[in-house]
C-alpha cells in the first residue's frame, strides 16, 4: 500500500509492505523541489520507479486513486511477475473504496502526512542565527557574508575536478556553483605524487580560485 501528502514543492510518500495482513516493511520517499504536483501524473511515474525494475513484485498494490495508465501498467507488471519464481502469476493495482483495505489506506495517508510534518515542518534556524554561529565557531571579527568551499576529486591522480559550492547571506547560492577541470602537466605529475597529503587539495583550490575570477 502506498499514499502521499503533498504541499508543492514538497511531497512525502509512504510505502507499506504487507504480508498476510501485517506490515513487514515500510519505506519513505521525499521530494523537495516539485513546484507542480499532479496526482494523475505522479502516481504512475512513482509506480514505474518503484516496481518496473524491482527484484520482487507483490500480488497487489493498493493506491489512493485510480489512474488512466493503470490497465497498461498492470499488464506490464503482471508480465514481469509471470517470469519470476512467485506463487502467483499476476499483479493487481487497486484503489479500495471501502472495507478494511480502504481504512488501512487512509491510515497510510495519515502516516504520510505525519512523515511530511516531521521532514518539512521542523523549525530551522534563521540565516542570522547561522551566521552568528559561524562567527563564534570560527572566531571571526564579524558574521560571514559569503563562504566558498572546494571539493577536489580525481581518479588515481588524474581527471582532476575541483567543485565549488557557495554559501551567501545565510543560504546556498546555487547560481554561483562551479566545476573546474584541472588539466595540464601540473595535474598529471604533481597531484599524483602528493595525493595522500592534505596539501594537494589546498594547491588545487588555489589554482581553481585563479580561474574562478574569470568565470564569475
């Protein structure tokens, strides 16, 4: 059984796995950047994501509402079920409207809302509080306005990439994110020689900063 609670751009989904009328497993999924939420599009896309390539398929999937693609998706999943070593040969997608299954589905919906509340309604510190905490932790003379951080990655000393992330005025500034590919003899010779030393990240950062001034 699965259900969701949505307040775009945020969505929470709960999936309950049942065996003989008992819950044996539960999974939660969250979306934080879905500006438009259309249940008729979201539900079939979610079912495909969860079950088209799954190693195990249930005998039935209970959902909060019917949808246009249900017969076709039911057929595709039943075809996969028939090829697996399972005691049943078909899969049913149903939207119970009454009875015990409907009542339990309502419980899953309430649980999805609770998960949403826990995930997205937690009080977060203000940007001012974050800045003041950083000022104290780093012993700065004033709250920081902008922080640039580099992460260096490479494959056995080659294919070196410096990734830049930016924090400004209390929030991440994705518009200023950058990736720098470090090429040339310096990247191929010096970096492998000191790959296990802290200094290599610092050196690459300095090289990236010079290029960053051109990009920004």
